[in-house]
C-alpha cells in the first residue's frame, strides 16, 4: 500500500475495527513483499495548523502478557530489565522493540534489537548511512544471505520476516519462545470526524486510544499482527526424488538434512558438472565450496549421471539449486538403489564400511589421498578432479599434479601409455579429443596414487 493511499484510508475510516484492520493489512497484507514487512513507517507532514502524519514501529510481546495499554514500549528503546520487581512480574522485561538504534561515528543507525540477534546474522562494513548492514543466512552454507533491513519507496525501513521466526511460535506447539508481533502507531491529523471515537478501545487483539478535538486528533494504538508466516510457501522444490526405501519417485522434501528418517536420491544429467565446477572443487565423493572450504557436500559422479543424497542436496545454497534443478531427471532403471550410486558410496553410506575408499575408481582414489594429505596446496593451484573433456584439460591436470607431488611423468618406465601422456603434456590442445582420454587419465591417477602411497 503506497503512503498516499494509506493516509487516505486512515482518514476515511468509519470504525476503530476498520482502523485496526487497515494497520494489520499495512504490515501483512497482499501488497507487502513476500519476504519483508514494514518495520518503521514515517510519512505525512503535520504542523500546528494543518496536515497529517503517520508513524509505525514493531514490537515483540510475550503471548502471556495481555494488551492493557497502548505504546507498550518506548520508541526505539533497548535495555535489559529484571523480570521481577518487588515480587511482581515486570511485564516490560518481556516486551522488546524490533528496531533500536546504535551510535556509529556520530550517527544514529537503525539496527535489529541486539536481543533478537542470532548466530545466523552477520554484520558487514557500515557503508549505509541509515542502518546497520546485517545479513541473515538460514542456509547450511556460509553465504552472505539476505539483508536484515532494507528501505523501499513505500516504507522508511523493512525487516526480513524470517529473522523473527525464532521468536514467534504457535501457542499450541512445543517450540519456544512464544512472542507475538505488535504494530504500534501514532496518527495525527486536523479533522473533527473522529470526535465520535473519543476514548480507549481494548479487545484481545488491539488497544487503541483516540483523543479527538474539533481542530486536531491524536490516535495511538498497539495491534497484534497475526499469521505473518501463514502464507509463506514451503521450500520444497520442483525436483524428483527416488526414495531410498521403496525406489519410488516422489516429490522433494526440504525439511530434513541428516537422512535419519527419510532419504532419497536426486539425480542430474552429467552436464550439471559444468555448472557446479564454477563454485566447487570435485574430490572423491564430495564437492567442496571454493569460497569456503569448510562447506562440503556428498556427491556421486557416475558414467551417466550425478547423484546427490536428498539431505545433501537440501544443504546446497538456494542460488545453486536454482541453477542446477533444470538438469534433474529420473533414470530409466530405479528398481534397485544400488543402480543409482557407486559401490564406494554404497559402502560408505549404506554399509558403514571403513574401507569404502578402496572401492573408489583410480581418479577418486588419488583425490581422496590428496584431500587428506595435500588439500591446502592442491586448492591453491585450483586442482580439481573432473574427467578431462579434451587433451588440454588432461595437460593442465598433469602439470598441476607434477607441481604438487614433484612426481614427473618422465620418471615412469617408458611405455606406450607414458609416451602418449608425455605427448599430451607437451602439446595437448583443446580441440583434440580421443577415445582413450579418460582411460589415460585413470591410468595416470593410479600411477601417481601408487607412488604417493610409498611416501605417506
């Protein structure tokens, strides 16, 4: 709802209930952004003689505290209070402004109330002159996430709804804490139409105070805003999952990450590697984020497909899922889940075999060895284990392995394979593709792995 529309609607209300309904719609109506709601609204111009203005802020109130007055928390105030005073409950200790301010280089910056800050929120340089640059990340990956606060043409400040998810829980469930979102507003105008509304109006959902005179009117209110997450779409994605237990294709389930109770396979065409390799290193049975190597994901690269466990797929950043979902497909033979993953992946995940790595193909056996012993140096030279698509790919791979391990191709006993590899190492071209390329790659990886094992 645009500022001018809001002021017109407020000025023409015919009841206090209608006024409360308009305020609720301003916060959680069809015209608000999907992920953000207004946190501070400041509009209009009011002088002693003319005009009108409207101000609104958000408060979190514990569900056990009834609305018995309006403006239950002073504007932008922040502080820790004792929950008990003189053996009585101090209700103010359970009411918090959503937005407070912080001093920074002689400026007052808006910020999320520090009491509401979680470990999912990171702050960045204060390049913004109005509010703290904080970002909320609820994904497994340590990506920057979504801005906690933004400004729009319609509102002075808006807040990312998901920041409040930790605090607003249904009274009937077993999740705590249990707060309610309250919009507190002040509306001033020069108009006599509110004379009939003079007084205080208190219901379960709002407390509104109207002080109306012939020349001016002041309205204060506190209104509980319900169901800000009710219309939120779930995170299930349009990918097909092959259930681990019954080998039947089903819809995606985004609600789990560890695979303890429900698990399945998400299959992708091999071309997805070209997308993933931009952001990930490929090693044995995992991909590792280039920007943050602490984040890794189980993956199975097979001859005809790439397979994620559903729980691992769920951990991928949303932006990555957006880029790979179109490659999702269901293989023709899904009658046995052993057809969907490699023997090494099955040994690791389904059989709990400590020697799962011995079932890896040669290139991933070498990748496993390097990841465990030389990983930091390997990624410094951008070494990754993706089957070469042409001779230039294999040439680059050989040069990196030689630099990393100091094992030169010329040190190996002369053979037709060694001579062929030496030829590629010397003059491999991007436009040269041969049938024996992958086999040569695997033989080379096996030879290097065998040599490394002598020293480790």
